């Protein structure tokens, strides 16, 4: 489905850019008629021998992406963008070309790591302008400020709708699986197509609570495997608050300031995002954000769902555990490697966790 859709976009004269996780300037790509096709692995066993060219302790997202690129899985794409999410993904920018067999155009985005200082904003502004110049040369299109401003507004509406569906999750008449399939289709759909789907989904919002399971908060890198949501539903639970890097952490937590220079607006939008260990090591802000999510959603437990060897994410786990322990909030730590399906052991642990929370709720 994804390849067929992306080919249809190319038939319309657009370029397709494969993008590694997590953060990149979507409006900039849209303004240049470039379709972003995000590459989160993909899940399952590595699809090619190139995975053996990186160490076994490199996370599955980077390892599988290298194998996928080198085996031709992303050949529908005209190029690839490597953001500086972590050392592993930054390293792929070199390995994919030198050892992985990727012969098409590669771009990098070395975004700042740290709080909203003037130096960080100046640096990011320069990076975004440089990327815009490279993409403009690659596409043969001239980036018009008005077009970029329109793209910013388009993506702002998308983000607003995505945030509303997540914030009002308990009143949304969709299963977790259906909701996350919808949200993740935004990883490859042309934004206007994704916006139409989100508007339709918004019609499923109700005035009263419709989710009857145990509310959970999930935090982690990427919600894979997708069968996780079916297991949660069967166990009598649902995701009431999302802190996945792939979903919730890409939605601004405040109104983005609109500047006369749209690049300045992109910069402000960057620093309006929730705390994330791939962008900053500020534990205090991250924990404050998670506590607000817990309180707002009424989640009775937390699922810490991590990819094995994901160092930025794992650095925060001890602090999150400590905060939840002090709050006396039950947690389940689940670690995986982008499997296609959850193991039987993981399913049993989820079922036991949901049953414990349900029992506690009845006792209260």
C-alpha cells in the first residue's frame, strides 16, 4: 500500500524523500512538493544482509533501516534524510552510502541538543535554511515564503487535530489499533490526504466517555508491534495518554509564534515540542511533562515501552521509574526489538498488569 501510494505521488510530479526518525521540518518538505516517507525500521527481521555491517548492540531501528535501504526496499524514494536523532542514525548517513549500497541523494539535519537558548535557535535557523537550499536544488523548485507559510498552517491544523484525538481519547469511538493506524499513516501520506482522514476521525468524538477499559499512559520510542494495542484491548485497557516519540512528542505543547519570516516560525515550533531525550537531557522538564499527562488523562498505570539499545530513551528510564515510584503509580517496563508480534511472555505480563490495575480500581 505504502509503495503504491508513494508512486502515485511521484506520478503527480512530487519527489519522495525517505526520512529517518524523529524530528524534521515537515512544512519545508511540503512547500517544495516533497512527500516524506518515514522509515521506522521497518519492524520484523532485517530485510537484507547489510544489517550485519553494524554492531549487534545498535538498535533495531537503525539496523533494520540500513538493511531496508541497501536491499532496495526504499527504492521508490528519490533520496533520504538523516536527522541527528542519535549517534546510530547520524552514523547511517555515512554507512548507507559507503557500505549500504544507497546511491541516491542523502541529506542531513544536525539539529541542536539542548534548551531554547539564542545560540541554539540561531544554529537551527542556519541548519533549516541550508537544508532548504539543498532541497531546492535537488527538486529544481524555488522555495517561496508564502508557500512555506501556507505549509506551516496546514501542518499546524494537522497537529491540532492529532492532539485533540489524543487528549480526548476516552471520548473517541475508535479502538487503539484503529487510532494508531490513523496517526501513523501521517508518516507517509501527503498532508492534505492525512488531514482529510483526521477530520473524519474527529466525527467519532463523543460528548461522554466511551472507553471503558483501564486508562494507561504509554511512553517510549515507537509503538511497534501494532499488535500491542489489540493485546491491551483484550486485557481491558487502553492508551489514555501518549508520550511516544513517534506520536505525542511531535505535537507542540503551546501556541507556536508566527513570524514574518516563516523559517523563524519553524524554529519556534521546534522549541514548542514536548521534552524528548533525543533533543535534550533535561530530566526535570521531561518528568514535569509526564506528570501533567498522567494527571490530565487520569491514567492509572504507565507502560514504559522501549526499543532495546535505544540509548537516548534508556537514559531517562531510571528517572521516570523513580518519579512513578514516588507517586505510587504502577508501571510495566516492556522492551523489544521491533518484533512483528509480541512474545507470549510480553502478552502475559500485559494481561497481568491490566488485571492488577482493574482489581485496584474495583477495590478503590
